[in-house]
């Protein structure tokens, strides 16, 4: 296992885009090559080493055998682990927007807060957030039919609005509350929300949303039976009928 | 001198039947315009000349000094925000896109604090619309949802909607059914046949209920968003019985909880109504050319607002690249504000962030944004002192006239001069580096 | 400048694969020239490509961009010293339109549909499209004034309106889309056929089409009427196509050209009674074109993958949106038109899409005379124009077609004759379909050929016709066509091996036709009333101002004397 | 008293919006309309002011009763006074929530700030 640790050299005056920070891009490279990789500080093209210190094991490895550890403040560093297919990325603090964009495999873990668009258009792999996450977790790009298609996202804290918008597959688990409109227009996949939320499953056509707390339910949902899952009773709804949906919405009977 | 068929540069109605009398280089009398348009055309106190802030206070400067200082600020910035653009003409906006490309900035318009959610809704569902003349000639049923044209677009009802007479609407107001959906009574609702009062923030649920009823699914709760099922059933019937229906919506939808989802749902409602009758939908755009900046940005960058050119190619993602987001996240390190007043129209904490970065203001008038600005460049008023193109709320392009000569340069010229200064200073510094 | 020793295909001048030099002076082809020499030894040399039907500018195009940010994020290319940034695949931004056409060796492109009242917007975008020479066809098929003149059998007044409309729109020719249907859509209905009366106007599509054709010839316009049939896109619509073509047989052309150009014929060559028994009727259509001489067509070839459908045929777009449960934009235009935009995907394993793909190719391959068939994808309705090299290689290689068919729905070959067609086009035929014929169909004397006096628009492909067999080496051919070795526009090299070297602003063609003052006066009485009572803007603010037309080229048809006999 | 704040366009605000440093703009946009019931419940009279506050900020506005408003809803014309009460969060879609903002409303003797004073704490940084 090759471990590469990356630390910001300073607080960044504007956000940084660093989609190169992923095992797929780094695994086979020498430190010299890694330091020369291109990142963007706003509109300025920079070498990775202009903004970050790189340490760890020299010897190249396969992406699957590579651990990228991000230490320090990455909350303004966007697109971490974008498109990663294998290996591990550990963010010891918070992560900027678009972490795990289009991720296909491997594992991304974030100890702090994950900013908006976490796991956008994710295809596979696993994202674990020990803190909370922002808006559009596992969502799609503006105007596109499909967001997340596969993989798993687990958030120990709460999540923002539009959780899993346009989701077509995979699963998202949020232990705390979720903001407005989770699972909007989703066509598959499963979402679990431990806490409360607002108007889940708007225009959902397929898939399952389970809410452990309270939820305001849309008029396009029809009450079905009460089901018991792991000893807990849930009121089941089917919808969203505005889209002739057959999605399942389960809200804990309080 | 009397000028006929002048185009008003206040709101998205872009009324083009205004008569203006010009005396001694000033507009002395305006006819046919509403209070809003007349007030703008008659003019107010102007910023006298360019100013640059020196240790805290704005001091007079030459235009060239102001252009050069503005260019320095933009060149030094890592993520400059070029914001506003809704109250100027397309020719200035096109120059603005060039400038944004040149300095790797973010080009955003006032749409992001008005109908930006409408744009995102349109990206989800498309927009089933028409020109306003189509509504004038055909509409027998008109819905005003979360909008108050009687105060924001005073001549809308007389020229295009409720009260106008057209080919298939010979009775005008008498032949039409006007419905207002809002959370309160308004001047507009006083001219309506039916007012449906809903709870604040319940637009999405009420629209969903209507979509259910329109498609014949009667199984909805007894009360939705504070409205009785019976009222919703009646409203759904009115919509389906229309021969030609028009659905106008405003900030009551885009500024409330749900934002673009409310619009998204309304667009679906209208699309579905077309399975039963003819229906069109249109956002009530505020600034006279806020529609134009969307068109200009779309044909030049592919995206209608919030376009980030930082990496030399357009990137679009409102929520990340919109003015309010960049400021709230302190992710813009300079701002050029043209034909807009974010200090008044943005949330307080966002304005505080704006005050922390160098601001260049281009505007005919002093306003609270002036108080935060490092460089102030007074400009001619497009549509009165400068000609150019504007897009009406329905997308029709019209050519604004120049009525009077102005000592002030046009927005187009100012942006062009800043662009030239940017190129010149960049070459000089490159040359300097070489030496 | 001299292009030395190329293998030249210039069908308009009867040149098919001759090795010769081409001389350029002052932006035009000349007998002699001095100066820079470009070595084209043995390479394929053709006139610059001409596209007579493409949706490149105006409200529909921009609506396509605005409603699909996902399309704009594809095909992104950064700004360079020469180029503005590029975005989009099915609906590129204005700059990408110019660069991508130029890379393929195209130098002239005509926008296919502009309502008069929206023409200002169209020209705003045309002036942002670099390199290309352009023009815009103007929509007349649903205008109230047109229908009223037709109803009154007043062809001279109709001609006056057409002339006025072209002037107002700075337009090039008469486009007719689903005549009468656009008006009917104003109240949510459509016309069912050419003899189905238009609600509230007591005229039929057939009368509108004939009237506009007569007016078009009365005005001696360089281009014929350019017609998008009623019932387009519907199973069984080939009969509407044949019925409509018969309507125009007896009309005398005022110039040496067709009387009608049929837009994207593929979408109107459908058999069957529903999408279930949907089948190709392209052979019937091709047979008609082989037997008659008054009509030309363009293919409207379908390309698998993403497309954006955009047309003034608004009822069709609503149907599309409902079938595909896709997003839907609609734009009805007071007194003039309606239109719609719907993002689309053509699936390789979708039987209907496979048949549509086959029909476009059948039309080109079964119609004997290539001068009657222009190569288009009806960009971006059938697919984006960047796929022209794919279409050309399909026409030139039966093995490529067979390989394609093998990847499609197993039922597909039974629904068309494509699998049985041996014909493989040669470079001469390709040069006709992509250069000579579009220029002749549009009536552009200085385009589409390399004779003295022609514009020096020349394409040199990195491909030796005498060494390469397109039937076998189709992959190699496609690559060469996608990025010309040289694209020369007006005597300047604008693109080299896919790189844009310079991006000058091209010209905009429009047509100013003369009509008798008396007809114009009668017309203005009508129009003044329409603006006073029905339009939502003033007459004085309606016409496109000169400020919007960059580098205009005004074509003035010869004054008419044959007016009466045509009428 | 708890209330939901709505901001929006008015004719007077529109007439003065190109003249923002004027008394007209101040008069047009530093006004809070309340339902008749709420107006009475807070013991408001002609010329009385209200203090609105929430987690985002606070503002003193002159009070007016509007029979068209439902109980528990207050209206302020769009402008800097209303925006003192609006949060910067855009919910990921670029647009702050200018309507439906929870506020605490009380009668006050405090004066309505002029436009320059309203921005004083923000501008002093710039002017320093």
C-alpha cells in the first residue's frame, strides 16, 4: 500500500480546483511528477507543489494499492477524488465542493463537512462522511436526467437540500436530518434518512425513500399499508402520482 | 423635438409606444409610459464624474484613470465577479463576456436574485411559451401566480394581458377569466375574477395538487397549502376549460421555499394542460433587459447566467458560480458591478462580503453600492442616451433608441475601454517580465 | 495564392478528379495568380462546403442551449489566441459553429427557419458565428397576411408581402413549415393534411403552398420555396409528401432551378399506420424524384446518439415531448408562427430510429441524380453537423453500412431496403451533394464551384483519391474529412489540419426583391391595420435595422416582366 | 410577535429605485406592512415604528396596516431594509430566500435609519 499525504501550504484566498487528487492520477507517478501536476487557484494555473506539500511513499503502485491522505484544510479545495475508480482517499478535515464527482470505485472518506455536490453523478465505490454534507449529495448535473447511478454514500451527520436529486441507482444513508426535496425526480436507488425532512420524493418515479423522523408528504402520494422494518413501524406511501410514479416512501409512524 | 415609438427601458414589458419630448438635450415630457417608465425617462441626479477611492474617500478622476484602475483590479484578481448586466443593452453585455473571458472572471446577472430559479426550472422541464401578442390575441384565461404586475409591470394588463383587445379576444377584459394565486391580496388581485390565497411557501404542494386534479386524479388531501380541495377542483376546471390559457409567474414562486422546484412544477402543470387545451407559461421578468443577458450569455458561452471563465472555458453551476454564492463563500476577490445595486438587493451578510473586496461600479446613478466601491464610473443611460438591443420578457428583441446626447460614455464603450486597458497592461507587464 | 497539383472535383464545371492548379486573387478564383503556393499534390480538392439547411442561429437554437446545460458542458474547448471558447455538441455556441464547420471544410451555411419578428435575434447570433458566409430563410407558411392574400387569391399582394418580409427580416428565401398547422397550434390543434382548412382563415395548406410558390416565382427569387411538409414525422406521411409535390408540378420556375426544395426528406418518407408497423417508403419518394424535375431535397440524415429537435412545427414537438416524456419548450409567435424544441436521443437498438437512419441513406442512394439530394442532418434535428464525415462514408461504403446494420435491431433490415443497396458514391457525387448542388439550389452563383469569378472557398483534404478506396478505407476517409488539411475561405487559410488559424467575420446574404408600388401600397394598408390592432409592437420598431447585418451582400433579383403569366 | 416576512416590488419602490439615495426611496422601502389584527395587537399607531429581527439581522421600519395581508405575515418592499433580515444561504441554487423569512416583530421607539446610516457599519471598513 502506497501512502501519499498532501497538505495545503496556506489558507487559499479563493477556492482551488484539484481534480488530480485521486489515486488514479497519482498512484503511478513519482513525487517529482506529482508536484508538477496542474491545479487551479481561481483563474491561475499552478503546480500542485505551489499550493500543497506532498509526502509519503515514493514507490509507484497501482491505484487500488494507493492511499491518498489529505491533512489540513481542504474545505476550499474542489473536485477531490473526481472520477476515482480504485484505492482510498482520506480527508482528515472538511472537503470542498464536488468531492467524488462521477466516482466509479474505491473509497472516499471525509472526517469533517463535505460541501455541496458530494458524489455528483456517482457510478460506484463508497463515500463515507463522518460529519455532515451540503446540498445535492449524489445529485445530477443541471438539467440532466440522471444523477447517482451506483455506489454508496453514508453520512453520519445531516445533509442539505436536494439529496439524491435525479438519482437512478445506488444508495444514500443519512443518519441525521435532510433538507428540502430529498430524492426529487429520482428514478431508482434507495435513500435512508434517520431524521426529519421536507417534501421527499417529489416526482419520484421509482426507488425507495425511508424517513426515520417526520416528513411533510406531497399530495401526489397515496397511503398504502403500515410496514414494520427492524421492529419499527413505517407508514408506506406510493408515488409521486403527478409522474405516475411507483416509488415507495416510508415515513416512521410517530 | 417629439420622438414617437420610443422603447421604455424600465421593466421587461419593454413598451415600445412611448412618446418623448426632448428639449435642450433633456427629456422634458413623456407620454403613454407608466409611472415607473416616466420616472426613469425623466431622470434623476447623476454621478458627476469618475471617482477612485483614495484612503477611504472617493475622489474625482479622469475616465482613463478610472479605466486603468479598474483594469488593475481585474488583472490582480484570482476570481473577479462581473455582475449586473440586466439594465443595459446586449452590445454592452457582449463586450462584458469578452472581458470576463479576458480576465478569467465569473459573468453573472441579476437574474440570479430574481428569475434564476426559473432558468434552472427551465433546464429541468423546458418552457412552453409564446410572444405576448399571442396572449393578447387569444388568451381567454390568465393566471398570475406569485406576481403583481399592477405594481411591477403596470402596463402589462393594458398592452398584453388582462384588459387588451385582440383578434380572437374582442371583448378584452370582459371576455377573460383572470385568476390570481398569492399569499395576500394585491393591486393585481383587485382586477381578478378569482383570488386563491395560499400559505407562504406552499406553492409546490398546491401545484402538485393541481397536476393531480388536471390529470383526473381526485385523490388529494382535503386541504393543501391552506386551500380547500373544492377550491382546487374549481381552479383545475377553470384551467382545463380555457381555450387559450396563459400562466404568468413571478418572484412569489422563485423567492419562496422550494425556489426552482416551484417553477419546475409549474412548467410541468402547463405542459400537462396542453394535453387538454392550449396553455403557455411565462416568467414576469423585471429589469428591461434581464432576458437579454441570458440570451447573450447562452449564444456566446452556452449557458444563460453564472458563467465562470476561470479556466479559459465556460463553467456553469448556480449555487457555486452565482454572485451570492461566491460572495457568501468569500470566493470572489474583486467585483465589477454594472447597471445593478447588489448593496441594496443582496442579503446583508453578502453585502458585508462585497465590502471586503475591491468593487468597480459602472452606473448612471449613485446608490448604496457606490458607498462600497473603489472605482466609480458614471455611464450613459441605455435606451435614452445610448442605442442598443434589449429582449422583452417574452424573448422578442427590440432596438432601443438614443433620444439625447450625453456627456457620459455608454456601458459598451466603458467595458470596451477597460478591456483595452487590461490587454495593454498585461502586455506591458509581460514585456517587463521579459526585460 | 496558387493551390498546386490537387486532384480537383468541381462538378459545376464538369471537373471530376483532374490534376490541376487553382489560382486565387483578391479572394476569388482567377485564371492566373502569383504569391504563396500550397502544395496539394495528389490531394482531394473541392470547393468549400455549402450547407443549405442547418439550424445555427436564432431563438430556437438558443432555447436549445438554455434548456440543456448538459449539452453545453460537452465539447468544451478553451479560448486560444485566435478562438473564443467552444461549448456544446448538439447545440454548440456561436463560435464553435464557425470553427467546427470550417474544420470540416465548410465555408457557407444557411439558417433554415426564422420568423420575421424574431429575425433581429437570428442576426445577433449570425454575426457571432465566425468564418462562415451565412444567410437565413424566412418563415411564411403561417403568417396571417399570407393566408389572407391566398384566401383573396391576390398573388401580387402576396408577392409584395414576401418581398417586404424578406426586407424586414433581412432574409434570403421563403421557408414554409407545416403550412397552416402553426396557426392552428395557436389554439392547440393542427391541420391533418394539405386539404384540411386552417381554423379561422378558410384556406388550406395546399393553397398556401401554391400561392407562395407562385409569389416566389413572380419575384424571381434566387432560391425556390423551401418546404417542410405537413404531417412531418408521422407514420404514413409519405403520401402527404407525394400529394404535396404533385401540387407544384405545373408551376414554372422563373430561373434555372427547382420550383420547390423539400427540407429533410427523411422525416417525410414514412410508411406504416403507427410506430408499431413503421416502415420506410423512401423507395417511393426516390422514384418520384427520379421521374420528376421540379423538386430537390435534403436528406435530414439521422445520427445515433444525442440530438436536439427544433422546428417551427410546434405540434410535432409537443408530440415528441409526450412520446419521450422529454422536456419541452414551445414558442408561439403572434401573427406568424409557432415553434418547439425537444432534446432527443436516437438509439442504435431502437427499431424506429434504425429505420429512420436507413431512410436518409435510401433517399440519397436510390435517387439517381445527386443534384437532387443535398447532404444534411437537418442539424441538430437528425444529429449535429459534425457528423457529416460519417454520413459521407456511409454513402461511399457498402461494407460500412453493413457493419452498421449488424449493430442495429434485428428487425431493422426488414423495414427498409438499405441492406439491399449496392451503390457506393464516388467523390464527384459527394462533391455535388455537399458543394455544387446546395449552391445551385440556393441560387448562389459564386459558391459551390471553382470556376473563375467564384469565391475562393476551397477545401483540401489529406487524402489521395487515386490511392484510397473509400469502400474499404472508410475509417481513414472519415478521419480526413473531419479535419481538412486546408480550409480556404475567401482566399485566406482559416483552418489547417483541424486548427483554426484565423476567424474573420463572414458575409450575410439577403434578398431585396422589387414589386410594383401599387401592390406595396395595398399591402401597407393591411400591415398598418395589423400593427394597430394585433401585433404587440409598433411597425416602426419591427424591421431589422442595418446595424444587425454584418458584411451584408444584398441580392436583387432581375426586375420581373413575366409576372402576369405566372400569376 | 412571530411573523413571516415577505419582500417584494411596489410602485413607489419602483419609481424611486433609480434614485436610491433620495428621501423618496427611503420612504418607499423602509416600511413594514402588517395585517390589521397584528397592527392593533402590537398597539401600533400612525407614525409608529416596528423593530424586526431574526438570526440574520434586524431593522427598524415605519409601520403600516394592510387589510390585504393575512395575520402573521408582514410585507416589506424589496430593498436594503428588507435584506437586513435575509440570510445568504442559497440552498445550492444561487438565489437567497427573500420571501417567507421568519422574523420577530415588536413596536419600538427607535428611529428608522437613513440609507447611509443603514450601511454605516459596512462602509466604515471601506472608508477606513
